[in-house]
C-alpha cells in the first residue's frame, strides 16, 4: 500500500473514532439526564420517609432545593419579578396578564 493509501486509511479510522466518541458523549448526556430525573422523582416520593435508606441524602436535597428557591426569590424580588397567582410562573411585576 502506498503512503497516500495509508494516510487515507488513518484519516478514516480517526474520523470513525471521533464519530464513536461523539456518540458516547451524547449517550452519557442522555444517561445523566435520566439519572437526574430518577433522583428528582425519588426525592419527591421519599422526602417524608424517615426510614428510607437514603434519608440523609434526601433531607440534604430537600434543604438545598429550599435554599435555591429562597435565593431565586431574592433575585426575583430585586429584579421586580413576581409569581402568577394562577399558575406560579415568574412574570414581571405589574404585568396585565400572564402569558403562561
């Protein structure tokens, strides 16, 4: 095989490796999303179960969720954002209607 053929084969192999690495990256992202959703659902279902095997982590997650909500409320207040009374979405203070 000549040098050009070897270079072409090397490029084809490298392109295939990059394609497979991108597929792995995409699949890992999808898997992380599934794990995240499973975790959120698990905490929601077991947040009041003191006998759950993961009770300490669940309570920490609940504490963090509450803290995030409080800090977001502070930011919203500083920016003049309120919650819609009907749906709970964040809207600018003084809005005539909720677009949600």
